[in-house]
């Protein structure tokens, strides 16, 4: 694994109606980018930022996110999310997160991910599912 501080990754996406607060939580809410969708784009970006540096049997999972969603973005406008690796400690990767639309900065914050062994992770989830089945 060769993930280094300073690695930067950006992703852009056009806001669609299905990404809005109204679509997620009801028509009384505005038709603007929802915070849950923004968080999803951030998670995807952070995962993709380090994916190429991981071994075949590794992946990453989000474990912490603290993001201020500071401006509304209407349907049809493009957003750009920028992820920067700040620190790598064993399997933990810490990121700085920022996002903009065509007019202004819309979000800023922090995110952390852990690098996992995919097979070991799946086995642990399976054990937990068995507890549910046994009730």
C-alpha cells in the first residue's frame, strides 16, 4: 500500500432531481443538493482516491466524517469534490474535504477511512449475520 499525504483526487457530478433534499425527505424540502447525497459523493471520492494504491485483496471503508454543508446547489448545476490525503497511520487514512458548485464553495470538512482486508471483513460480517439468524 503506497498512500501518501498530499495525494489529491477530484470528482465532478451534475446535481439531478434524485440527489435533492426533496427527493430524499419529502416535497416540502427544497430541490437542492441534499447533504446525504453530498456525503455519498465524498465517500465515493475518498474511496476512489486510494483504490489504485491498494492490493487486490484490500478496499477501504469510511469510519468518520465531519462536513459542513454551507451553500445550496440547484438541480442542473455541477459540483466538484476535492479530496486530499492529510495523514496515513497504519491502516487509517485522514482526508481534507472541500466541494464547490459553479458559484461558490459548498462544503468543507474531514473524513477518515480504514484500509480493510476484503475477505476478513466479509467473514466478520457473516459472523454478525449468523447472530441475527440465530436470534
